[in-house]
C-alpha cells in the first residue's frame, strides 16, 4: 500500500538522515585512493605540488625555507604551505560540520562528497578555460586552484576516519606500508584490514600511473580533474543508496 502523500516528505527526511551501514563503506574509500593517485600525479607534474599527500609538501616547504633546491621554482614554499593549510582547514571544517549533522548519515556523506566533486570540477573548468595555467608552476594564478583541490582531500580523510576505516587513510601510504609489514597476521588467509591496506596502496599506485599517462596529453591535467571530479560526484550519489545501520 502506497504511503499517504503528506507522509512522503517525512519518510524521505527519515531516509536521508538515517546513519548508513558502514559494512561496505570501504569500497568508496578505495575509489578515493584512486582519486588521490590520479590527481596528485597530475598536480605534481603540472604545478610541482601535491594536493593530498602533505608529507611531500612539508618537505618542499622545508627546502623552500632553506632556499633549496637552487634551481627550484620560487613559489614552491608558498604552494606547499597553501596546500597544507587548506588541507587542514578542509579536514577541520568537514569534521565539525559532519559531527554536527551526523558523520555517517546518508545526507551528510552525500553532501560532503558532492561538494568535493564540485570543487574539483570548478578547478577543471578554470584550467580548461585557461583561467589557471595548466603547466606553469611559477604563475601566481595556480594559487587559486590549489585551495579548490587541497581542501577536499582534507574532507576526504576526515570522512574515512568518521567511517571507522583508519587502515584506509586515502591520501598517505607510509603508515599503510608499516602496518602491512608489521601485521602479525600478514600471511593469514582471512585478514580484512590487511586486504584493505594492500588495496589502498594498489589503488593509489594505479591512480598515479593513470594520472601520469594522462598528463602526457595536451590539457592532460584538466582531463585528470574531470575524471577525479566525476568519480567524487558518483560517490556522492552512491552514499544515498547505502543500507541503513541496523537493518
């Protein structure tokens, strides 16, 4: 029997604000690992700066402060500092907002990832229209594009933590490699955390390879961003289809 018309908005609201069953939430996070790989490969090749992997940017910042490398880009330290700062702001804002509305609710996750995808697509549009240069790391205009990409990776990591998958940090692999190698159950037949860590490393690697090959093309970085943004939009919609916790 179909619900009465006046009850439908209430049912829709209940559906949207219900927390998801996180049992298979690792799959979207592994897709995020691919996005990190493909965008960071393209961003480093085009602008000499990582958008998601802030360990590398920290070293670039340190080298810039000491005036190294001698043949390095003059804006290297500024680009790195901006990426680190905006990444942290993205993580801070995303964590605060999603905690307020429920970090595992369908609407919260969907809105978060849709905003991430739109932010990447805005950067793609700016590069495609030459508002931001694609391969000129010395241009001040790339300082517009870095925040659009870096903040959403901070939000992405915050989401992975909120979903309870600390073994899939989505933007860094140093701890993942350590946890893999030191896992006492490394060779056990059944080890879901090991499997997720290994899959995360593979997905970032595959994403990086794809980003590298696409960067060889004319307007390759823009293509990378179009792909990354599209994946985030699909994930944003996919969260709405997840089952409800406790079902």
